[in-house]
């Protein structure tokens, strides 16, 4: 009896849409019995043995040579040079670091290689995945207060009732539209809580700022009593080019860095590459790295802030 294929996806809007799209395509085009489950960075520790003896695919996450299906757009997707050497585009694998998000890769690949035309609802999901994952919002107000179904779902994720909730929403996306998913009572409840958290985070941000100039805002939001908001730095400091912050995680602390989407430097530093040097990764415009202690997180954050400031200064010379 053939084992069931499990699609593993990164636990964010981009990854969830990717998992829903690929699952639906595999079911309808190949009759594949597929399920889905999220994956996160802490599972990289023994990546070689990930899901050993199981059938799996991966979307919006690191390359694995045993993945039957793999699609990603992260420039830091290959954990080692050896893994990079094992990748070749095929009818089941595709990597394109120029794509704003992962779903467009899957949809185009399905048309080109499998003759599958996506339903309109997946085209809409793909559009919003680009907007959310690549921070292509009109302005900071849309990013923070936007009320479109996709933005409500994305914000609701920040107040998820549990780590497996995204699996439930992926299942809803496989068969339903964004509007239908956003109208779910559990999504509405999480969104209302997330909106309150957002408002509190914006009020709490100013005291967390360690230093700021016209280029970089450095903040420490490592206290569990502080709410965190991705674009709070640019809401309060719209002229800043970058933000670097410290936030808590279940395993310790996380250093996050991002470029201001509404004030992009003329010559910018590849943040994902910088964070890769600290054991993390990301994209050119945003990235992060975990740290085992607060002191280590502060050290990394300060170093990244200095590096970004130097990069801006060098571009002005």
C-alpha cells in the first residue's frame, strides 16, 4: 500500500497558500492522497533525517533532496553547498529567488509541466501572498490596518489559538476562497484579538527603542509583557531605512531585521545573507536569526544595526 504524501509548509500566509495550492493540484491532477503539516526552523537541526522513511513534499522552506515535490523562493534555501549541488529544476522541483512569494511558482509550474489551469481563487491567493510576503503594501496604514480578507487572515495568524491551527486553515484554503476562510468564526475571533494586540504594540513600541538615527531603528522587545508589531518601527519612524529588533521565541530569542518598504535605500544590504552568517536567513529585504540567550541576541542585533548603518553610509560616499 502506498504511503500518504505529506506536504510540509512554512507556518505563514505564503506557506499556507502554497500548501493548499499544491495539495489541490496533486489531488485533482494525479489523484494523490495528500495531507499537510507545518514545519519550522527548529526542525533544521537534523535536516538530513527529516521525515526519514516517509513520503513528503516541501513548499516555501529549505530544500531537501528526498522531497518528492519542492518549491521555494528563499535565497537562503540551501543549508549546505552539498545540498545546493543536488538541486536541479525538474517537473517536481523549482526554485526562483526572484519570486516575491512561493504560490506563483507552483501555479506557473503546474500550467507549464502538468497542464493545470488554476481556479480564480488561487490566483487571488497568489496575488495576496506576493503582497504580504514581499511587503508590497500600498503604505504602512494598509500593512497595519488593512481589512481585505487576506490581510485579516494574515493578521489573525499572529493570535493563533495553537501551533496546529494553520493546518486547519490550509484545509479551508484547499476548498474555499479567502473570503470564506476570513469569515470563519475562529478566524474572526483571532483577528479581533490580533487587532487589539496591534494597537497595544503600537502604543508600547517607543520605550523599546535602544537607538535610532535617520537610517536604522534598533529596539529590544524581548520582554513577554510587550506586544510586537512587524511594522511598528516604520509607523513611528517613517523616514528610517531599516529596523533591527529582538523578540522572544519558545526556544530563546530571535533577532529580526527588515528594510522599510516605503523608504527603500538607493543601495541596500542583503539582510537574508547577513542573517545567514548568524545561523538564520531570509530575503534581501527581511531576515532573522535565533539566539540562545538575551545577551547573545543583543550582541547580534547591535552588530547587524552597525553593519546596516555602515552600508548606508558607504552607499552615500
